[in-house]
C-alpha cells in the first residue's frame, strides 16, 4: 500500500538520522472518521496498531475486524470521559490521553473490575494552551506518582503541540520531561511532523491523514 510504504520509509529515514532503529517507533494509524473499508487495505498490508478518539465509534468499527485479525492493537488517542472508562479499558490496549487525577482513579477502578490493564501515556499540555487537554507541566510529577501508585501501566508521555508553529521545541520538552520523570515512551508526531518527532525520540507516532488521503489526489 503506497501511503503506508511512504510513511514507513519516512520513519526509517528519520530514525536513521537520529541513530535509532525503525522498529523502536510504533506507527499508530489514526483511523477516526474512517470506515472498516478504509482500514482494510492497511490491515492487508500488515498494519496492526490503530488509533481512535471515540470509544463508541471504535467499538462499532473494530469488534468484527478483531475477529478476523486478532493481533490488532487499539490505541485511544482522544480525550476520555470518566463514565466511558470501563468500556475503554476493555476495548483499548493503550490509552494516550490520561491527563487528570479523576481519570487516573477511574482507570484504576475499571482495571479492578475488568482485569484489563492498558498501557497508559500521560498527556502533557506542552504549549500551556487553555483549550487543550493534558496536564500542566508542573502537575506532571504528582500525576505520574498517583498513576503508578494506583497500579496503572504507565509507559510514557503524550503531547499535541500548538498548531502553526515549529513543533520541535515542544517535542524536545516532552522528551526532557520523560527523562526527568523516568518514563520511556513518547507518543508524539502526527502527519505534519512525525519525522521531526522520530528524530527527537518518539516511540509512538500517531498518523492519520498521511495514511488515508491519497497525496497524489491533493
Ligand atoms: C487526529 C489525530 C491524529 C492524527 O492526525 P493527522 O494530522 O491526521 O495525522 C493524531 N493524534 C490525535 C490525538 C488526533 O486526534
């Protein structure tokens, strides 16, 4: 599949520049607003990690696809409401937008009830934007501490940098926060900036448009 090959090649090239191994970067294909038909070519081409931003939409789309491809890994990349936590914990292998104590507690309760333990990324509001999710930089250490004590499988940090400005400084900030706080994972980089994110250490890039929209048609 052309777009998938192109994104994989770009990840490989960026990793090589940074002296990293391409297999240390997980490509999460963000399939929100895409149908089961849209994702089929990616599945046929071997892509297994997919990202969604709504619990209900993901459940409807993926339950049957998972019967056919049991090794699919689903990532919740959007905001999670506390009342959907139990369903989210059952459905998703990974939750990328953990950003507040009440949600940490809801995930912990949902883990107890379901026995599932998704890997978690704490979202940091690196640009200190009022309209954006994510915890404030200064709230990160206590939130990480709470999540670990509550038994969550905390893998790393996630960010959505401000739009319209150079993303690299925000990626570098997230990487520094991860080092300072002893977490290894970095969920950062989307269609417009995933190569930059890989050079700065992203372990998970979340790519939608570049995979699903034919660039030749644009
Ligand atoms: C939609 C979305 C993406 C993918 O964005 P593209 O620009 O289409 O690659 C990544 N992360 C999050 C949180 C998203 O909501």
